[in-house]
C-alpha cells in the first residue's frame, strides 16, 4: 500500500465508486407495469401480525418486485418491520419474502419489495401477504392504500379482519425484469425514448449515454493524474 | 510502482477544457431526454411564453377572455396554447398529482402510445385564452428561444421543445467556459482552473437546471459574465472593455429576470469602492468619475421604473420582518434550500442523502471559518487569489442572499406564507463564486499546495459520484423504473 502514490489511490477510488454506483443501479433494474394505477384513495391499517392478503395476476414472466404506497402520518412512530410474503395462488406455499423497516420507506414515493425473479410468472395468480411485525407494544400501525379495482388482474383483497373488500385492490404495481441485462438495457432505452424527438431516441440515445460515460470517466481520470 | 504515464496531448489544458465542455454538454443532452416534457419548474409556462412570443402579430383567431387560474391540478385550466395542453394530456401519467410514484403509461416500443397523435402537429400553438399564462413579456431568454420555435415551426412540438432544452445546455456550457476564464484571471493555476470547472460541471443541480426550459439559465450566464467583468476590472482596472463586459452582463440579466437587480446593486457598490480608493489615492480625473456617476444614475432611474421599485419599497411592511426571519431561518427550511441546491435530494428518504448534506454543510462551515481567517490574515498564500477577489465573491453571495430573501419577505408580508420560498435553484447564479470560496476557505487549514491539490481532486471525485449516483440511482428510476 505504501508504494501506491496518491494518484493511484484516487484512481482506485474512482473505479471502486463507479462499481458501487452501478451495483446500486442493478439492484433497482426492474420495470414496474405502468398499466397498474396507484393512488391514495383509501387506506388499510396494518395491524400487528394480522395479514392483509391480495391475490393478483402477473401479466409477464420474470416478476421481480412489487411496489406499494405507505401512509405518511404514523410512519415515524412505527416500531417494527413490514413483512412481505409472496405465495402460490392457494396462499400456502411460500415463494419469496422480504422486509421493509420504516427507515426504508419513502411515503412520497412507491416502495418496492424485491425478490429473486420468478421466471415463469406470466398469467399466474399469486397471493401476497403484508404483515406488520411490531418490535414493541407502543408502536403505531403503518398503513397502505387501496384503489378501486378496475382490472381483472387484481383478483381479490382481504383485510386484517379477514373480510374481502369488494371492488378494491391494494395500491400496488408489479415489476418485471428481463432474461438478460441487455434486454433490460433495451427496455430502459425504449422507455426513455418515448415522447422524445428522433435525435434523443434509440441508437442516438444509446450513443449519447455511452459517450457521456466514457468522456466523463476519461475527464476525471486525467484530472486526477495531472 | 511506476508513475502513471499519459500521452502528452491528454495533459494539454485545451484538450481537458474541451473534454469538460463536451462531457457536460452530453450529460445535459442525456438529462433533457431523461426529464419528461414540461417536467421542469414552470416549464409549461416558460414554453407557453415562447409560443406566445412566436405568435403572428395579427391575431386572426378567436380570442376568449379567461382569468388565469391558480389551481394547478388540471393543465386544461391554464391559459396555455392548445398544443401544450393536448400534448401534456396525451403524455399524462396514470397517477394523479405530482407524486413521485407517477410514471408515464409506457408502450412496448420506442414510440409512446400517443406519440403519433402528438407528431401529427395539428394542434393550435397560439394562445386562445387571454391573458395568456406567461412568465413575463419581452424577456431575452424567451425571445431567443422563440427564434428556435419559429425556425423549426414545421416540426412537431417534441422537436421544437427538446431543441430549446438543448439550447439551454449550450448556455450552461458557456457558463463553464466563463468559470475557467474567471478562475484563471483571479490567479488560480491552469490545473486548478480546470479542476474547479470540472467540479462545477458535475454539480447535479447545475446540470439538471440547464436541461430545463427556464429563463434562469440565461440569468446564470449573465451572473457568470458579470463576475468575469468585475474580476477583470479588479485585475486590470477600469478599462472600457471590462466595464462594458460587466454592463452588458448586467443588461442581459436585467432583461432576463428581476433577480438581476442584485447585479445593479453590486455594481454600484463595487464602483463606489473603486472610486473611493482612487479618490483617496488621487488617481482619478473628474471627467470619468462624473460620467460614471451619471451613467449609473440613468441606469438606476430606468430600472427602478422597470421593476417598479418605488412601489416595492413603499409597500415594505417591517412589522412582519421579525416573524419572517424567525420562521424562515430554521434548520428545516435551510435543509430544503440545500437539498434543492445540490440536486433532487428530497426525492429520497434514504439516510445516505442526509449524510451527504451534513457532510457538505460541515465542509462549508469549515470553509467559511477559513475565509474569515484568510481575510484577517496578513500573510499571502501563493496559490490562492488575492483578498480583493475573495471580498468581491463574498459580496456577490451576500447580495443574492439578501435579494432573494427580500422578495421572499415581501411575498410573506402579503400572503403570510412562503409562497415564493427559497428553493436552492435561486442561488445557482452564484455557483462559481460559491465554489471558489469553498475551496479557498479550505486552504486556511490545509496550508500546503499539495493538500489543496488533493482536496480539489477529492472534491472532483465526490461531485462525480454524486452526479452519477443521483442521476442513475434516483432520477432515472423515478421516471422509468
């Protein structure tokens, strides 16, 4: 280490930092289904250890995340974590689970539970459970939102009391990955290209992104060593 | 280990400067593509102003009288052109309001679901409802953009709108070039001038701001040009071309946005200081002194009428000043200003961003102490600019702070709330002065040039990662993932 000059250390930091940025990017590299509506119409309180159960149909393969909206008002006083489970249609066989703590939640944005992508998820019905697991008795309960159900993909919603809420679904969006990184990159390019003029679309956009990356890294590398 | 060897041309300052400018431009073009149409602050209103200025003088269409609506929930209620309203309605998200979770309803291809309808180009691009909802008349930025709007009139709104955004990036690129010239002229070496320009080029809010259509883009350029003019006056004296440069910048600013009244104030004070020094040293003749005073009085007279300063001053309500200061100078409000000055930090509740913000504050506080030490110290630091430049940059910062807070206080007096507020972008016009001061302040503690060199390189790395992290991991997922 003592043989390394400060210039080389700075270049190593540059390399390491870039890897970190792209590692973080890969972790959110999934695409929410924009046909699903999300709104803050009505709310359901998540009571301790009482699941809210939503059944829904996945439209595509490679289901990789589900995004939800959480209420703002009680969030700071929530002590515990929200346990998310995704199960087969009959709600018995668990496929994946994940947790969110109040610190992870941004009430102004959608919040994703991510899991290993389910390869053959197209047209399958899944059961998801949201369970609040309190860490002390003084906690406030978090809440999630529901939408009027206007899609056949939302099969049913059962609240914490076990009652089915007719014509309601959780305010949520399934999100998908592709089979390969390249397909995901193409999907991202497609989304950014929409409603853009020809010179900011597809190949032009790809060229701009690659050029700016290369030139920016080259610029910083040069300035670090001169 | 051997030292790092680079081809000689890579080290040439002309090449590095070109790299700074080209890479900034490309990042800006990418950002214009990243932000959906009309996504910037009041961007639809700015574009409507450009369309209004592009209208034929003879209004041959039916004009309806409709008061300007304050409710922002529905774009159809605004007095915008049909083209803006229809375009916005066709690209609208599935989700109501301005919530962060709203995304466009995407298609499976490179063409948006309603893109062909927008490209048909058959909606009216003139204002049918009067008064039009515009951001001031006879504004230089909008006038320049209206030339693009007219020149590409036969193309779709997507082409015209995004070309104007790209024009704004060119203004930002010009600011960076001026930054390099300013830093060179105050005495920074070639290397530090390049480093500082590169650091500013990666400031996330700076590049985001220039990828929107807003008159603030030309305002920032005017501030940079004015800073250069004054720096040259400080360096070479009251030569005609330097004074002309500062005056031109002031006029560009004044015909762009009211904020530029700050430049007039700074210039008067600046000249007064220079004249005082010259009079004291018996170095000035009466004729140029009188000519300058008359010129400034004429300028003050013209612009006090233009901005109706008399009404503003007579309407001041000092009774609300205490309440305003008490409510506005809080950590919470400063945090909002700071988060929006550095980027879209408010878009994430991630504790990492709070850490970044507090880290920046810590650096700024240390720098502020360092600046005080430098000002009161008699020792000259070789590789740093002279004190006169530091005092001038401090004056610029103070004047803009006072100007923005003065207007915010006026609005507070009228409405009882922070309807104007102090979003961070309002302070961007002084970004060059701000960054120079931050790094100069650190020198008081770093002492040696070697450490100053490292601090600038670490600053560059920090800003580089900050830009990429914010854009790739926050902004891009917000709209598309």
